[in-house]
C-alpha cells in the first residue's frame, strides 16, 4: 500500500514532489506549495483519516506538515511557505476537518490559506494584530549575515566577491571585460558551480531565490 500510495502521488503531482521517504509505518512526501492540493487529492483516493496540520518555524519559512492516517500508517505531506509570502491554498473544501487546523496555523504563524471559505479567529483575541503572529519568529537564515554578500555573488556569478555596477563600468571604460575571468565568464563553469551549490543545499541555507537571482530578505 505504501509504495502504491507514494507512486500515485508522484504520478499526479509530477515535478511538484520534491522528496519522498518511507519507513515501517510512516511515509513522508515533501511537495512545492503549489502542488499541495494535488498531493492531498491523490492521497484522498486511499480514504485517509485527517489527523492534524503541524506548523513549525523554520527560520526562512514555515513548515506545514499535513498528517493523515491511512490504514494505521501515518502519511505526512510536507510543504514550506516562505515568510515573505506565507501563503498556500486551503484544503478545507477537500478535507473539511482541516478547518480549525488551518485557522490555528493562520493565527499563530501568519500563514494565509487562500480561498478558505470562512477565515476567522480561533485561539487569539479578536483584536490581536494580524501582522504579529505570536509563534512566527524573525526571518533567520542558516548562514551568518556577514557572509551573505559573498554567498550571493558565489551562487549567481561564481565569483567569491561581489562586483558592483560601478566597478563593472570602470572595467569596461578601461577596455576590460565587465567581470574578471571567473565562472561568470563561462556558462558551463557557472552551471557546474550552481549544480554543486544545489547538491550541497548551500542555496537553501543561504536563502537564495533562483528566479530573482538574489538572496531572500524579509
């Protein structure tokens, strides 16, 4: 059942599945936030019993762990929402029992469950400021802040020191390439550096946003 369950989720969600892990009586499926509903929908074909949504402050984001019981085995669908956005689709229309768990995560951790049919207060006073969730800590990356400029430059260009726009212009005015010979001057070399960064999960520890080409900040 466990292997069939995991494969069924992978088939329906595709690239949205980031990682899977199976143990004797537990299975973990980590998915992109955008793939959460598809993953839950695939799991529902096995007629699970909803247990709880556990929210955990992970420094740069909020981990959401959706616990289900499938025939006496625990299945956890996990996703992480960035603190800059803190938003994920609701599953209440798919799993009505998740209503209070979503409201709790919304109030205590500041997660917004888009399209929730009846958002509202659950445990905090009604006049509690919505922008001050009590269990969401400050944005905190695993990399010390003093190393962030070097990390950003290393991941995006392959150079260990950032090159300012002014310095690039000065080099061009002097008849030199805008950047000194480094990984940034070779797409193949830069690709190799970035592949290594991903393999070591250095990009995740630094909080690098691949779409924007910059470190994340909040």
